[in-house]
C-alpha cells in the first residue's frame, strides 16, 4: 500500500514537473517574441523620427527660399514704386 501511494505521488510529481517545464518554455518563447516585436517597433519609431527630422529640414529650407524670394520681390516693388514717383514728378515739370 505504501508503495502504491509513493508511486502515485512520484508520478504526480513528474507530471507537475513536466507541466511546469512546458509552461516555462512557453513563457520563454513569448518573451522572445515580445522582445522581437518591441525591437521592430523601436526600429520603426527611429525611422519615423529620422524621416520627420528630414521633412522639417526640407520645410525650413523651403521657408528660407520663400522668405528670400519675398524680400527680393519687396525690394523690386520699392524700386518700381520709386521710379513711378520720379516719373510722375518729371511729367509734372
């Protein structure tokens, strides 16, 4: 009788150990998958930030060109306005 109880306890111990090992293996696999997914997400975020930085640099360069163009246009407008005023004074004389 004691031998039967001992065998039953040992077999339960073996199956509990097997279940625990399988659970630990599944957990390890899940951890590896989560690490992979996290790494991919981080790489994607880095690419997005780099692209966003490039876009900002491009926009800044474009704004600078537009500002220069507006300044040149204003100088030209002032020259034309000045020549019209001079032409009007000469016409009156």
